[in-house]
C-alpha cells in the first residue's frame, strides 16, 4: 500500500459518468467515537465505520494501549477498552495522525495521567494544541513538555468541571474536552465550541450511553460529569447492539462536485444532504442541477450540452459555513466555471499549496498569499503526474484528473486511502477509468 499510485484516464471535459455512489461513514466522526470506547463499561460496537487508513491507525493505537479491537463479519467494529492500563500514546502511531490527541481526553479523565507526542497529520499549516492544554489546565491538570512530549497529570481527586472558552472554535479540541468532561467532577461549560456534525454525533453517542450533555450543535455545550462508566442503553428490552457513525459529509460534497463536473446522472446515497447545505446552495447558484432527498442527492448534467456553470466565491468557515476540507475539490470546480472567483481559506494557513499543480494542469489560478487565491475559468485541464499534499487535496487531484484530457498519475495513494475507502473500486463503478498500481 505504501507506494501505491493511481493512473487515471481523463474524460477531457465530457460529462459521461453515471450510476450510484454510496457514501461511507465519516472519518472524523469515527475517530472520536473510537476514542470514546475508553470511557465504556465493556465493549462498544460501532457500525458504518469506513475501511480507511486513519481508522486502522486509531485501532492500532487503542490496541497498543491494551484494548481489544476487532471487526465483526458484518463490518462492525467492536472495541473493548476495559483492559487498557497504559497511559502513554504509542509515539510512532500518534505522530502519524493529528486525531491521536483525542485519546488524551478520555485517558486523562480515566487514569489521571497521560503522555503523548506532539500529534502529526496532514501538512495543511500550523496545527497547535494550545487550546487542548489550556482546557485541561482549567480542569485542574498540570502539564510539562520535554522533547515534544507532553505529560499531563490530573489532581489526585480527578479532573474538575470548568468554564472553558475557546479563543478559536476547534473541532478535535471540543471533542477531546467533551470526552474528558464526561468523567470530570461537576459541571463543564465549553463555550465558542465547534458545532460540526461530528461533534453533535459524539455528544449524542455519549448521552445515549449515560453521559449528561446538552447544547451540542450550539456554541455552548454543558456537561455534568459522572463517575459511572458509559454503556449503550437497552433497546426494546435487549442490549443495543451498535451505534451507527454518520455519513461522511466531505466525501458527499466531493462526490457532488465530481458529479457536477463529469456526471451525466449520478446518485449519491447513504448521505446527509443537510450537512453540506452550503455547498448545495452554492452549486445551485452556479447552475448545477442538484436534487436533494432525505438521505440522497441526484446530480444531472445540464440538458443543453456544453452549458458552462457560473463561478462563485468561497470563504471557508466553521460549520455550517463552507468546510475547509471541501475547499480543494471546490477549487477544481471553479477552474471549470465561468468567471473569476476568490477562494479565501480562513481556517488553515497551508491549504492552498495544491493550486500550483492545478496551474500546471492548465488552470488559471493566482495565489495571493497563504490564505487567498483567485481562480479564472473555464480552462481545460491536461493530465499530469501529481503528488497530493494531504488527503483532501489528493481527492481534488483525482477529480481534476477525471475532468482533464489525457492521463494523470497520482502518487501517495496512501494519503487518499487515509480518508476514502477503496476509492478506485467505487469510482470505476460509475465509469471512471482508474487503476491502482501497487509496488
Ligand atoms: N487551533 C489552535 N489551537 C488548538 C487547536 C486548533 O490554534 O489548540 C486552530 C487550528 O490551527 C486551526 C483552527 O484552530 O486554525 C481550527 O482547527 P481545528 O482544531 O478545528 O481542526 P482539527 O480539529 O485539528 C478537524 C478535522 C480536520 C478539519 C478541521 C476543520 C478531525 C480529525 N479533523 O481538525 O479534518 O479540517 O477540523 O474543520 O476531525 C481532514 O479530515 O482531512 C481534516 C484535516
């Protein structure tokens, strides 16, 4: 897997793809849900967990900590974290993935101490953890850092509830402190909290299992901590078997963009259109024919052949604004739309680097600074050799390669595999000419 690459034969601007694209479970909802197993009294069974690299890494980390992790034949993931005793995150694995830091919340709450390295992850700009550390301190923990390893210790009596205001809404920061607060003494308020659907999902999972949480999906979340371990409640007299992870909204949005650019008629199923409302609204103003059902989307090519879409500006924003994770695929859309538009990346400061590769493919993009680029379209794209800088830009390259004329080679397939399950097999089914080459 390590050095796999994709070869894509582009459609040269034709809108010919057709069929169904089922969306898998959300990566960024699955990871904190897996981490929450550390607070459970017995096994936690999660369904709709995608088969992706980051889930593997999180599973391996839990195993190294002492948990039992297995996949049932139906695909459900069962994690029993009761045997866990270790309180140091495995260094190499933790450095591979930013989301490893989420484990710090439940581990600190359960054992009173935790050591972890500065988390790694996608190269999309500075990704500090100051807000996590300050939150833990407010809950009474002390920390020291040496050689990029953080050591945190809770008071002897355990973490205390606290009033925490995030200077900047942070998704994993909110999730980590939410997990910790579930087992702290007393009340915690998380203010200016992230409102992303993944945060809401985690709060619902914890509440369904006995935690006292309210306000998720708003800027203030209130948690009353409890000593009791969590357990999925009985349903109709029988133990609830599993909890299903929400569909991946970034995959949904990326498929929608692909459908708009290269689809004749594509139906995107098992999704939650409301989670990408902003993208649907923007694509509709551009002239894309999108029909939204309760859990599906239908995107059809314009009736008049060759009709060009209109451009629109993008400003990334916390939910329900435009997701930074859809910024790169949306920029590919803009290269094919009429007009000039500004792409303003407000969340991360290294997330426009991929635009130079789109320029090499024929796009007309001016990069003004680390946060802003303008895109003039439409311009035909030509196939290229590409190295994705992160998993979201990697998928944007796949979309660009499908739209382009000629052959593209996309290296670092493992980056795309971190977040998208067997993408080539799924794209082939709708007519994409794509092959994975394994070394
Ligand atoms: N920030 C700080 N200090 C902190 C934490 C965050 O300054 O202690 C800043 C970040 O540098 C950034 C902003 O706050 O400028 C928001 O970052 P956030 O913490 O929300 O990002 P994250 O939790 O690390 C999650 C997703 C990302 C997604 C962002 C933004 C997961 C596992 N990751 O990251 O997803 O881009 O929220 O929505 O949920 C991806 O899936 O490819 C991905 C990068």
